């Protein structure tokens, strides 16, 4: 560190230095204790603590060093206020009571943001005070067994559950949600219900709900969503056998990615599956922005499009998250495709209020392949059929041929809506991140 810069920082008030250190991982902030006697313990008084054992070697000495480090920081902090506490434990610790004491410590000190993850955090180490905290505003739990007994979380606004195993199935989730009196955002990813195969989400305060399941090839017997004030709904799951309640009276935006299980593909008729899906589609009828995944188009095909679009009179923005060959070109004969020959599809598109149509991953094929020609035909069909369309956005992740770009842009003037424009956008590709620091 430059001497002049070091002197400037060292002359700052300790509270401001601690605030600056709070933006660093705790293991990195701890390195500042080597600078001078004044800096020796400053790192321990940051209001945000992030402990992650992913850099520890899998042996007993490394585990003990990690646990002693956590103990030392918490002891140094005493009863000082703490805003955020994040704990990630994936190594095998045989001291659940020790982990439980860390969680209890920050709960007693009024932590508002708690993030617990890792295969080593279980119901034995999860202190019961987590579910009766009067200070928590955000709670994230990942990869652990959860058996909720008493729940009273009066300030919780965000609840994130990832790969959690519920000991009492749906009743455990119902108890947890009902104990969050001002809950605004709920995220549920790959929850494990054991032998229970129904799900109920009921909340009058919930505004954002994300449900995503990727690791289970089994459909739930029944699903209920009673969330009248929900504004955003993200749903990626296998199609349930029945949607008992779907109450989305205030819904503005939805992202739908429903798939069929292998059993449904083998035994259920396509008509029955569309009926089941319609129960869900009816519930999102107020939506203004709708994202339909490639998996949904793949499993339910374009025949299901009228069942979806005809129930959405307020729909203004429609997004197709990818197109695939068997979704878009199910051949009727050598030169005509199902979506061109279906009057139901043409009718629903011609009466659609959609103003913006966006197709993601449009350019993920060779530019002069047969697949690209089919996609160009589909774009042309949309432009010819949708009279209210004002903007079509085609997104791609790689270089697109200028001749193809020109062809696509020239399609718009001949469409059903003369004011529609075609835009080609290069999607942002986020580079990977790397953990450069490890002390243990």
C-alpha cells in the first residue's frame, strides 16, 4: 500500500474505517490487522460478517482454524450492533452446538440480514431463535433440513429458501409463511417435501414470488397460490396434476417455464395436460409482461398458445425465451408448418394486444442453416399476423451476419402493423467470477 494513501486512511475515524472494511470479505479484512497496533482489531468491528469455509482444506486443523477464527471475531465484537451475517459451512464439523452458538449470538444482537448455507448446517445447528427473531428483515436458508415448530418473524420482507428439506412437508411451509406478517418477496428453489406432494402459498402481503424446481422428475398432486397482491411471478416447475387456487389479482409480470415429467409424457394425453395448464394460465390473466420459456413451448407446443394468450387481455410485452426446431416447425407437409395452418393460432395472434415481442437466443444457430430459415419465417409470420405490434426485439449472443440482419430489418414494413420496428440486440454475456483469496 502506498505510504501516503496508508496515512490518509489511517487518519480516518475508526467508524469510517470499519465501514470501508465491511465491503471486503472478512478473511481479507482480517489481513489489515498486520498493518499496525491500531488496525489489529478494527476488522472485527465491521457491521457485515461473511464467513465462508469454501477455501478451507478438508482436514481437522483447517476446520479448527476456521471455527476459532469465527469465535474470535464474535468475541471481539461483544454486543456491538450487526447488520448482516453470512455463514457458509460445507466442511464436516462435528460441533453443531458451536455453529448454533454463532447463529444465536447474532440473533441476540439484532441482525437484520441472515444468510445460512452449506451441507453442515442442519436442524441440530440451526438455533430455534432464527424463526422467532424480531429484528430479521431478510432470511436466506440453503441446503439444510428444516423442522419449524414456532414461527414469529414480524419484520421479514424477503425469504429465500434453496434446497431445503422440510420435515413436515407442506404444513411446515404454510407455518413458515404465515409467521412472516409483512413478507414481500419469497424465493423457493428445489425444496424437498419428502413424502408430501402438495404445495400451498398463501400471503396477503407478498409482492414477488419465484418458484424454481430442476432436480425432481415428479409432478405435485396439487398446488395453490393465494397471493392477491402479487406483482411478479416466476414459475419454473413440472406441471402439477391440479391447481386448486390461483389468485393473482394484482399480477403485472410473469415468467412461465412449465415442463412435463417423463411419466406425463408417456401416459397423459396432450389435451389433459393443456387443461391442467389452463388452470394456471387463467390465474395470470391480468399480466402485462409475460416470459414463456423454451421448455414450455417444447412440451406444450404452439397448440397451447391460444389457451395462454386468449386469457391475457392486458398483455403488452411477450417474451419467448428461446426457440427450438421441434417447437416451431412441427411439419404438416414439406413446406407448411403447424403454426401457419392453425386458425386458432392465427386468430389469437391477430386479436392479441401485444405491442412488444421479444425473442431471446434468436441467433444461437448457424446463420444460413435450415433452422435459421425457419426462424426467419416465424418472425415474418408474427409480423404479418399481429396488428398491434410496435416493436420486435431479436436477441443473440454471437456475431450476426450483416446480410441476415438487413433481411430481418426489412421484414417490418410489410407487417400487419406499419409502425412496427425490428431490432437486433447483442445480449450481455456475464464473465465468470473467481475467488482469489483463501487464508486457510
